[in-house]
């Protein structure tokens, strides 16, 4: 079986902000009007990029015919700000 080759990428993406505790609505809306950027960075092997998502994995193995991956992160494409290629295939 041929060894699979993946690009190594860094994905910059925007995360959601949530609150667990009960809050006063007026205070919450005041804070919501001053949004914080929740920029996240995920680096790894680029498994797939579609119109809907980017799939990155931290580990892959070619020990069987299909190959296996682990420690994956599927990021909605709408949240992705930038994909930087760190190593070509």
C-alpha cells in the first residue's frame, strides 16, 4: 500500500462564546455588545477540506489498507479565518 501524504497546516478559526451561569439579561447584553475575539489555532495533518468543514488530525497510521487517524478536529468552514500550509504533501 502506498503511504498517504498529508499537508501539515495551521487553521485559524473563530470559536463560540458561552456562559454556564445564570446572568442578568441586561448585563449579558451589555457584555455581548462588546464581543471578544475567540481566535483559536489548530495545527495538524489536513485530512479533508470541503465546502462545509476542515478535518485535521494529530496522528495517522498506514498500518491497514484504509489507513487510520486519531485525535481529529472537524472545524466548520464558516468559522475558519485562515489556513496556513506549514508543509506541503
